[in-house]
C-alpha cells in the first residue's frame, strides 16, 4: 500500500511541475518598467524577455517531453523597427510536437490594449508550429506575446538574450521532473535567484549587440546555456575521467588496430626518435586521407595502407591513437574548446558541439589536431591558444591539465617583395611580386591552394592567387607560380610562396598640374580599418600573433624626380607592455632612379584589453593609411 502511495505522489509531483509551466499566463493589465534615459532614443527597447524550459523524462508515467515558454515585450520607438518584431513564430526548431498556447497583444501609447484573436494565430510552414503577424503597428506601440510549446527533449540548449535593441529585463528558468537532471551555465550578466524554492536567473539593462572586429563574438554574447540528461547516471558519465574512458572504448568505422599495425610497418619508423616518428606519421595521414563532406556516406571498408581515402572525423582520432599505442609514444588525449566560444567546464563535458579532441605530447611539448586538415604536427590549433585543456593520460590512466601556449609572432610571417614600373603613358602599373607566408597563414593558404589546384575549375585557382597577392585591388593576373607546395614544408615552417606578375586595371596614378601622384601604398592591397569604430565595448582578440614585412621598389619613370613622399612614412607604436606591443613602421629612401620602401608591422599578442583600444586602433589603421598614400613626382627641369 505504501509503495502504491509513493508512486501516486511521485506521479502527482511530475504532473504538477509540467502543469505549472503549461498554465503560465500574463497579467490582464501589463506593467512595464520605465525606460532609462540612455535608451529613450533607441529605435526599439525590449521591455522584458522571459523564458522557461521544463524537461520531463519518465518512461513509465508521462513519457519524454520538453516544454518551453517564451514571454516577450518590445516598445517600438521608430517605424523602421516594426518589420523586425511584428512577425513571430513559436520557436521554429525541428523538435516541436505541439503549440500548447499562443497569445499576443498590442498596447497603444494611450494604454488601450488590443488582443489578437485566435484566428490571427495561424499554422506556419513548419508542422505543429504556429505564428502570428501584428497588423497596424505604429510608432510608440508595445508588442507583447507569449507562447508555450511542447518539444522532444534535447541534451542541451542555448538561449541568446542580447539583441540589436537594449533589454531592460531578462529572465531564465530551467526545471525538470522525473529522472531528468539539468545544469545552467549563464553569462556573467545574469544573477542567481531563489524565491520560495524556485530557482531562476535574471539580468537587467543588457546593452545592445555591437558587432566589433576581432572580437569573441559568441563568447561575449549575453546568453544562457543549459544541459539536460535523462538520469543522474548520465550526468555522472559526463565527468571528464568517465568521458575519456568511454571515448577511447569507441571503435573506428573503417579500419582495425591490425590495419594500423600494417601501416606502421609500411612506414618503417621504429628506429626513429619519437619526434621523427610523429612527423612521418602525421605527413602520411595528412597527405593520404581527407575528411568526408557533410552528408557523404561513410565507407566502412577501406585499406589504409593503399592509396588515398576519406575518413570520418572519429576515424582520424583513432588512426592516430592506434599508431601512438603501437609505437609506444607517450601521449595525452585532450579535450579543447575554441576560445572564441567559451571555456571547458572543470568538472564535466557540457556541449559536445563545442568540444574537440586533440593530442598532446608532454615530453616534446607539441600537439596534433586530427581534424584540422591544414595544420601540421607541432603547434596547437590557433583557436585553442591561451586556453586550458582537459587531458587524459591513456598509459597512466589519469586526468591532466594542458595549457595551450600562445605561439610567437615570428612563427607566422607574411612577407612581400614588389617591383612597380609605370607603362610609357604613365596610366598603368606592372607589378612583379613575391609573396611568402609561414606559420598559420602559410599552412592554411598552402592547403587551400593545393585543394583548388586539384579541382577542374582553374579560374578559381587564378582568382585565389590574384586575391592573396593583392587583396581587393582591381588588377589583371598575367602569370603566377607557386613554390613549396608539399605538406612536408609545414614541419620546417618553410614559406609558401607565390610569384606573380600583375597589371593594374584601376588607376594607380593621378595628375595635378605638372605633378604626378603614384599611389604606391595600394601595392600592399586594400587594408581593413577601424576608422568608424571610435569606441570599444569588448577586448580585442586576434586569431594569432603575426608579422608583416614588405619591401617595395618603385622605378621612377624617365623624365621625373621625387618631389616628396611624406605620406608614405608612418611610425605607430602601441604604448603598452613591451612584450605584447604591436607596431607599424614604414621607411622610404631614394637611390638613383628607384624609391625603396620597407614596412614592418607586428602583433605580439592575441589579446589586447579594451582599455588600450585607441593605442591598438592607431597601429591597426596605419596599414590602411599607408595603402592610400602616394609619392609625388615632378618633371626634371631641362638644363
């Protein structure tokens, strides 16, 4: 009898939790917070954005379901914003099973409330999903709606609250019942609340979204991420040690451990040092296998010792792992997360979508990223620099931490040597240019060039060579030749080189009376700038440290001499930490009938705090200033 009573009470509890979200409603007469003075001139202001997710998992009682409620209100201050907010679809994802409730209304400036009728809430193009259109919306109106949908449970979710308009109040609630377990990961703007046993998260006065160059855009968003498992045991299995142990128990799709033994024997590397073994193995894998494109069918029967094949992402990991085990090379399997997205949780695996599996060799302090097709054994993928990875030593069967370092700027260098000659009528420029690239840039562009070279469409390769030789300048590529194309060059950081001959289509020259102005700065290509971004809300985060070195030789046309070249001389240095500074310096000298320009530009850090943005901005803009600069020539006076 007691057992039956407990079951009935448990069932009642589960049903009550689910009913609570399904019975959500709004106030008959809404009360909205006053809009702060700083937001009154904003085109639209989101008055509140409330969301509630409830997951119910119980196979024996009410099954599996997720309920989601969203309650939203926005004030329209400018007519231009109406089209952004007057069409609403009830959570248009692919897991919707039913729209349980949907209400919408318009609150006029005079307080008049106009509730949309049920006939105005219609089925969308997606099955089981309803939508509305607010009609007759005017400047000054408040649009308010809420909906409740029933979905299939998902293992995680992301709720992004930051939008183009400021948000006065944001709220998120996550509840569960039955065997479900959940966790919330809220960005720093949110505060934890517990009222009468109910836990929820709130954030006030969220600033409008600003799209800033070189920013951790996703990481910086005001958002909530949540994790859901079907049982406490499933949550426990997400602990890092358990996760790694379960991961390495997986099997590859297309080969066995015995197949990898044959491959290792074929490579004949048993007498090499571990560093040499890893280099040879990595080069073989990189040059003989490529990943499947999304949607391609996986071939489960391939011979990894013969010819070229495609592999699934997981198979790349296990091809390396099996080889390391056979060769008895000490390694740690590590989980990393892109620093532009977030940080790994210290305790558990949160989002598989954000977690990448790599390898670390502690004795050598080197990395292998199995699924970064362009990147050679050695340095970590640039996304993981300056992050802490979770590791697992397979031989010692213990967890570890791995810090992925910031790679020095002298690893990635972009260097050019350009010779410019005007044609006889002084209207066009012929440019002979050598472009050399090492490090991350060199490896990525070497891979891209080879990939395009293997395609039938040769125009794509020509366009690629032209674009990287002189970006966003209208020129004709007369000829080009690439050097050091083999993947093996990545291990010695040998530069990927493109020699090109280009002819200008757009003008490089302009006459002013008897003076001739030649836009020599254009030879470095069109440069991005921060001219319009006067202020900064987030830190500056670069992909990787790097250096630019340019050498430009301009042949002065017959009958002319240099009048001045002041605009081409630029010297900008960041006033910050000497070890992390960035700078741009160009010098000019005249030797005989040639003008010789040298440029050195360097970024020694991948992060600069927003407080020194103006120092960073002046250096970053220097290359754009140079690209617009000209040398002024004047006719040589006849004796």
